[in-house]
């Protein structure tokens, strides 16, 4: 997928349509859309596609849409983004069945959550794992090694050093809503 093959290591993450507009003419191959109203999603994805941009939708954050397998089918078949990001196993499995990029989002709060996450990734077999918070280089390396799945670092990425540490730890990419880091 161009998002991960462009040589860019930082993927912009945006929440508002106005932020999307700024990315349409930028040199990014795509971006992460962190929610929005269900009625706004298709026009945004279509507009991005018309500008040659891929969109990864965070399925859990879309207002007006239940986060389940049926919603995943709707998003995959009607909206047709490049892929979906979700914490839910059923959403990841449906995304893979629909042949879109499936990104399993993991909130790593403690050792127990980390172990449960390994079991979840073994069950869902996502294309990528997004680790939150993304400022834990040692854990990024461990997740990559234990799962064999490419890791995306996200959440609390606030500085250039955070981006560099995540990439050096083995992250395939970093997602951030901080504009000052997008050009890295």
C-alpha cells in the first residue's frame, strides 16, 4: 500500500474535515481519519481518493455507527477506505475478509493488557498492529518480535525524538495529529 511504501514514516492523523482539506494537496500518500459523523465519511474518503490519497478509517471513532462486524462490512463495502483501524477483533476479521488493510489497535496499559494483546493478535492476524501509547520503544520492539506483525506507533507522539525512537525500535510508521511532526 502506498501509505507504507512511500518511504514516509509519519502518517498524519486528522479529526476534522478542515484538516483533511489541508492534506489534499500535500505530499502525503494518505492519512488516518480519526472519526467523524457517519454521514461525512464517504464524501471525505471520495474526495481524498480523487486527490490520490489513501484513507485509513478509525472505525471505533465514527459517530452514528455501532462498532461491530456489520459496521465493518458497511465501511469496507460502501465507503471503501484503504483500511480500518479498530480495537475489536470482529471488525479486524471482517476488514480482512473484505480485503482491506486491517490494523489492530492495542492499548497497552500494563503487563496483563500486553499478554491479552498477544492472544488477540494471534486470533485476528491483522496486517498491522497499532501500539498505544507509541512512546515505548522497548515495548514496540517486543510486540514486533512476539507477533511478527508490523507495528505502528500512535498516541502521545509529541516530539521528533518520540518519532525517531519509535522508528529505531522497529515501528513501520508513526501516526500523529501533531502537524509539526508530519514532515519527518
